[in-house]
C-alpha cells in the first residue's frame, strides 16, 4: 500500500508469535497510520490464522517469508526463544521489537545486541510501562527522588508460569526505576517464595542506588486484587502514580511547619494506550533510525538487575529452603533456549 501524497512512507511490520500479547501487537499495528501489517507467523497455524483473519493480514508459513516483505517485526514468543528468533530476524535485515524480558540470560541478551550492531538494525525491548502516561507525566518534574514504594500485584492466572514473578512482573518496575534514578544500583536485598507454583510467585526487593536513593518493590501474582502503583518522595514533594488508571498526582509542601499547607496537582498525562505509544515509537525509530528509549541496552540493564534480585532471593532461600533446593542457575534462568518450537505452546503476557 503506497503512502498518500505528503505522508511518510508506511513501515511494513509483522508479528512473530500470536499469543495474547502478539495478538495485541497485531491489533495496534493495524490501527497505526504509519504502519502496514503485512503478516503474522506462529508455528501454531490455527492460532496464526485466527489472528490473521481478525486483523485482515497474511499468514506467514515461515520466518524466511519476512525477507524483503517486512521492514520490522515484533517478537512476542516465549522468552526462551527471544534470542534465537530475534537474532535471525536482525540478520535478515529487519528491525526488531522483542518483548520483555529481552532474553533468558545476559549471554543471550548480548547476542541480540551484537546482532543489532553488526547488521545496523534497531533493537527495542517491550518494556511497555515506560510508555504509560503516568510515567511520561512524572519525567519532567523529577528532582532527585530519594525514596520509592512500588506495588505490582495481580491475581493468579495460569499464564507465564514458566518464569518467576521477578521476570514476569517486577522487571517492569526495575526498568522504570533505572530510568527515573539514572544511577547504578549499589545494593540489592530480596526475598521471594513459591505459593501456587514451583517458581517464585511473590517477592519483595530493596534497592539502594549509588546516590542514596532507596526503592522498596513488591511483586505478586497471587494477590486478591490487582494493584499497579508507585509513589516516590523528593524534596518537599510526594508523587503518586497509578499505572492502571494511567495518571499521576503531585503533592507539594507549600508551607512547612506545624501547620503545613499543601498543593495538589494532577499531572498532565497523555490519553494514550501504552502499547499504542510503544509501537508508534518503534515505528518512528525504524523510520528515523534514532535509538529507542527502551533500547537493547536498557533491556539488558533491567535483566541484569532482575538477575541480582533473583540471586538475593536464592541466598535467602538457601537459609530457609523455600525454593526446595533449586539451583542458582535454574533460578537465574540460565537454561538453554527451548528453540523455535517453544512459542507454539505458550503465550507472552503483560
């Protein structure tokens, strides 16, 4: 489909992996004016056919069919196949958005970064919460925040149970904290336990950054309610973010003392779906060749910090045996990738 006069060329995009999250990528690409959804691929042909029919696009029978047909692709397969699929697409000359976490371990993350650099391709990681209007709203008012409280709680669902909750949920907040504080993490203390699975289902981590900022983070997939909130404190201010409502509130001390006065300000947050903003940014990066805000380096940093959290959980577990003797390598996700056949049976989730 050719671009109308005066409009930029539409970027040809495809989706690899048509589970729940891949389906949403296809939906949003279909809505983006700057993109043309040219096809979807999944080894589960029935699932791929359903998504292709829903969003009026082609079913691709193999990844090789993307060569010359697409400019870019979303990789929404299980994490175990991220490096294999992502590197293959990058070597074919496509720009790639790979869902979070970037890979199962740092070695595979580095392989993706090398493939992107070698082939001169864009590599973006799907840390979608960075595009949440609440996060966008607070970025301009940051003034050396020193204390964070974060809660990301969800009810149990039989999805994403092949990974610990750190890589399923907490990694969103680890990525955001790294971006907001913009300092190295000096110390990590964490505890986590299995509840309904043999993986860590609920975890708490305390991070201390090099400049003195401290963050307490709780992530759970076995809660009775869904909570997605962050609050942080900086000099004379308290800021509250609600990821679910996509809004942020700023409470400032106007007059300190025994009878203080406060000012309340609802921050200006764009009314946009985070996934829509994320994929639009990806398409823009493909067109402009500018580095995306959630680039491969950012995805690797979040994965590295998640690994440190898991290592601390393992150290605690060794004292109380809550993980039933799981090896450190198992907890850190250092197993070999399951390969292309993995994404025929499991879905990516938020």
